[in-house]
C-alpha cells in the first residue's frame, strides 16, 4: 500500500494564506445565516479562511494510519483515496475492512481536525495531499437527509463529493453561540434539553445546511459569524478519547522499553570498563 507522512497532512502550521477565496455562488439557506446582534453593524463581517478553519477544528474526523516505530504513516490503498470520516462508526467499519484486506499491516485510526481535513480535500491554503482525498460525513445521516441542506442549483456541482450535512436552528442561538451539529439526533437532543417539544422543531429544510455552503457564507457574507460553534457528536468525542488513551499507553510502553534498554546499556558499559581496567592485572598466586 502507498502511504505518506502524517506529519505533513495532520500538522496545523507551515501554511500561508492564499489569495482571496472564491466562494461557492449559491443560495444561503436560512439555517446558514445567523441573525445580527442588537449592538449594531460593527460586528457584521466575513471570517478569514483561518478563522473559519479554526472553528471547524473543534470537531475531529478520523483517518487510517500505519503504525511504525517512532511514528505513523497515513494509510492509502494502492491507487486509492485518503479518506477522512466524520462519523465514528463509519471510521471503525473502514478500519475493520482495511485490516481484513491488509492483515500484515499494523493499522489504526487517527483523529485529525476537521478544518485541516477540509483544507486538504478542498485545496485551501494551497494544501493538497499527494493522492486523491475525500471527506465522508455520516452514512446514516446522509441516507436520512440526502441533499436537503444543499440548494437545488448547487446539487449537481456538489454531487461528486456527496453531501456534507450540518444542522442548526434559530431558536437555539444566543448572543454567544450559534450551535452547529453534525447530525439531526444531536440537534434534537439539544432542542429537547432546552425544554422544547420535538414537534415544534422547524422542518428539515430550515434546519439543514451543508459544510461547503456554510463556510462559503462565512467567507463571503458579512454577518456576525464569531459565535459560530461547531459541536462534535458524542460518539466522536468518545472515540477521540479512546484513541488518545491508547496512544498514551503505547507511548508509555515505548518509554519503559527505552528506560530498560538504557539500564542494560549502562550495565554493559560498566562491565566493559571493569574488564578494561583489570585486563593487565597479574593472576593471583596459586596455593
């Protein structure tokens, strides 16, 4: 299988802002345009690309890597695609399939910031992977809502990458936060927690948007985007924590092995010094 260094793809630094972005020209759904604050128009402005991506980085996606001593490489099947999965179950399923197809490779999942993955797939900041790349939103969510968050005029243009659905509701917004969810289930839970009946939730067409539509809006429509808050699904948070704990255990094992080797090396060195010091000593007289 072909692979490339994950430090190149997963790092957050070393990029330079590009020329002015050319946003997707399509209608902005109601759910994608926050209401301006009462304080006036001074806060109405576009986000920079870096600001938008930093907000996305609150959410992690997952890709498959090959573990190796001292690091890991991104796993890409021969002639395949570098895949990022926004859903934890989809990521686990992809890992299981990759392990079955490559039983000799030590494959694992790695968490990556959504903003970074979005940059790679969309080619922002001049960043492109040396192979094809794709961002996959939850298969279950996509099967459920399809292109509901994409204006009809833009659906054909966006069809090659598939829908990247997001969800929000005007009633959940506050001066300090505009919550954005990756699933209707998370939106419904927040709606119910706020004391509202699910029967009062606005229709899907008013709650759904698409990641590309929303980011294009933040870059091209002057509005109060600063409170935009992307909220990771609970399953994502759990898998991210699981991977971090596993990585920590692996690093501790490596550290213990290095310490043990250092002790053995020190003992060997001490023995060699002792032998050299006493190499010319005369043997004791026989009695």
